[in-house]
């Protein structure tokens, strides 16, 4: 898109400091000028300009209200006679911002917000909202987020899945309850990252993971070789049933925290060094050898609980060492999911308590849908050529379809 020149009057500039809605008026003026510039670029001529290169003609405007953090903006969207003009500039912004505003509006209308949140709502929206307005906005956004979250996955194969859960507070059955937002990230055979979807549930129950895996399979998910996640109860059992032959990689960061949490304070530094040596070994055999050396070095130092936990989870934590070395760093942890969780937390800290599950799905789903677009249309996350060659060689050795196994 070409660069646009935006002009502001002296009154508009002065209103920035003299009026409470100065930034709202300024943003509205700027965006309306950008829309006009986009229309000019689309038809190849200014308004009322006679030009042999003109591609179409203007046909008035339609008013569109955009709810933003500085208040509602009334945008005059130009129309063309051929009906071909459309703007994409607000789509990504509108989706997550609208979800954010809606969650606050619902809290206000349902009487569950604190005085602080009510104040934020009024300041954020710049207007009061009726239940009918909220219902209309919710219906539109739910349809868009729902279509993204349930889209078919048949067209690609996803060798790697990264799964994580972020706990949020949701009002349900007349009480505030902790609920897990379970997020599934896939890395395709082309090497791109995609967010495959989100579900709400209890991350510690086998039934929840069973439901998620069945949901993904029903949408066409296939070709899964590795699943990277924290140690959620029931996950591995559900994984065995739904994706037989798939290998589970336990997040090494969370695993180290678990082991160090059981280590006496005086031994933590030494234990940390040993854990890095084990988990970052060149091979599984070397990791197991380092574990035996650790047991000998720590003999008599009252670290039995830590060593027992380490031994129990060792094979799951070093599963990634079977892969070619270039893939290990990015697949040994759930760090990419943790970054998404930080963005969710940033919004959730303002909401504090979601008024219902639908509001939680709208906000978190809209945020994830935007990140999905950034990832899926951006640079390749991994070059998968070496992995696909390695996998083909493993298939020849282990037998067709037996790429990996769960330990």
C-alpha cells in the first residue's frame, strides 16, 4: 500500500489538550482520511477528477462504528459503484479489541465488575451500552472466532504439536471458578507455526485431553509425531489412545523447576548444573550416563526426593534428543506457548474475572486468531527438510508408520 499524507486542522491539534475526547476525535479524523486515500488508490483518481486511467466511480459512504480504547469512532467507509472496494486495515485490530471491550461491557451489565473495572469500561468505551448492543456485537464476533477455531485441518500434516494451559477465572454457576484455557500450536511439514485452536476445560483430567484430541482429529489433524507439553495428568493416556506411535516430550523448563523444588537449598546450584548437563546432552545414552554420575555425586546429600522425581520423568524429558540436533532447542520446551500466555495475561489482568465462558473464548480466541495470522503468513519457523529425511530413514528402520514411541 502506498504512503498516505494525513492533514490536521489547527482545531484538531488544539483539541488534543483542551478536550477530554481529543485523541478520539484525532484518531477518527486520521482514519477517515486514510480510508479516502485507499479509495483514491483503488479507483485511480481523486474525487471529481477526470482521469483516463480511472478504474471505477465513488458511490457515497456507509457509517461504521469501531470500538477502540479511546472510545467509539464513527468511520465513513467509501463505497464504489462496482462494489469491489474493501479495506483490511481494521480487521485484525477490531477482532481482539472488540473482544476486550465486550468482556468489560458484559461485566458492567451483569453487575459483576468492581468500581475500578466500571471506571475502566466507561473510560475505554466512551459511551454506555445497552444489552441489545452487546448481544449484536457478541453474535458477530462469536461467529468469526468460532469459524477460525473449528476450521478444517485436512490440507496439512503437523509433525509437532505444542500444548499448554493458562488458568483464568470465569464466573459459572453463581461462583468464580478457575478454568484452564487449553491452547494447541502446530508446526506443519512446511515449517510454519499455526495456532490450531483453543478449548476451555480442566487441564488435569484425562477426559479433557481425550475431548481435545478427538476434536482435533475430527477437524482432520494428522501426521503428528511429537507432542510437547508440561506434565498434565491424563495427557499421555489420552495421547496414546488417539495418536498411537506419537512421542511425548515433557517441557524441560517445567521439569527442572519440579526437580529443583524438591532439592535442598544448599544443593540447588550443583543440581542445576547437573540437570543442564543431562537435558542438553548430545544423545539419550549420554543423558542417562550423566544421570548415573549425578546419583553417585549426590549420594548422601539428602536429595532422594529430587532424584526420584528426575528418574521418573527422565525418559520423557530427553525424548527430544532422538531428533536431529537443529530441532532440539525449539522443541525441548513450551516457550512459544508461554509467550502467548503472557499476552493473554496482559488482557486478563484488566478483566480479572470473565463474566462467562463465552466471553473468555471470545477474548482469548480473538487474540490467538490474530497471532495465528501473523505466524502463518510470516517467516518459516523451522526448515523441515532434514527432519523429513530423518523421519523417512527411521521409518525404514522401525517399520512403516512407527516413527516414535511413548516411553
